[in-house]
C-alpha cells in the first residue's frame, strides 16, 4: 500500500499544519491491517508510478472519489485487479477533528 510522505501531503493542499499524524505513524497503522502485504512511502503528487511498479491486485480509495478520478484505476483493472471505493465514516476526518480542537 502506498502512503504519501509528509511533504507530499503538505503539497497537496492540506495546509501547513498537516499532516497531523506523521508518515511513519500512518504507515504503521496501515501495515497493521491484515489485508496489507507491504507499505511504501511515496513523495510524488500521485501514486501512479508506484502503482505501475507494484501492480497491486486491489486499489482502494475513499468513496468521495469518483471512479473516473481514481489515479491508477485503469492500470489496475488492465492487469485484472480491482478498484474498491470505501465508504467514509460521517463526521470522522482529520479536518473535522482539527475544527473541534480549535473550537475548544
């Protein structure tokens, strides 16, 4: 599984106070999932090159992404893999958590 490096996450417009959880911690959480075979940190703005190199069987994105907007979906499906859009948990996001903390 690919995890954005901290610098990449900041470049993607989340703001100067992001990410809240370090790349090492995010990678550790993802690695603990039984379905994950490997975690790779990447610094590019998209995981396309990583997807092409690793050729995953499954590409997972949040359901907030439209199928046509999922980077690497076409490639994964071309070698017989599948793309899975995972439903988001309402009101559970880092953005919402930071807003709550700022309100006190």
